[in-house]
């Protein structure tokens, strides 16, 4: 579908269970996805997203060097604020987060 960003679902694996986490945004617009991320309805990490390089290449978007937590969310939110993206969701858990 020529999306600029594709978000997938994921599993969280703990010692005793496996939890399926849906990441479908409320809508697939930058502003709504940004709101979903800021209100923790969609995970803000980079690890469950594929982003076309053209969406950020040449723009002054960088991971903050001194930030040791939430740096992924900071980066994703900056991309959403600067670049109008065509966003798609895949309802398949392509990432396994092992706790």
C-alpha cells in the first residue's frame, strides 16, 4: 500500500505467560497516532515499526544522545510532527518482547 510507516502488533513474554498486544491506531493520521502514542494506546518504540528512510532522511531528526529512556518515543513523535506520513497497521505480531 506504499505506506511510509507500518506498525505491527507484538507479544510480551513473561516467565509464565504470553500476552498479545494490538497496536492498531485509532486512525492512521499523524496527529491521531501521535495522540495514541502520547496516551499509551500505541507503543512509542521503534522496534514494532518500519519507516521509510525518505520520511526522515535529510530532516534534522536525531535520537537524543543524553536520553536513556523514552528515546524511541521521542524519535517517533518527531517524525510524526515533521513529516506527513501514510501510516498502515499489520494485525500480525511480528515482534516478541521477552521480559
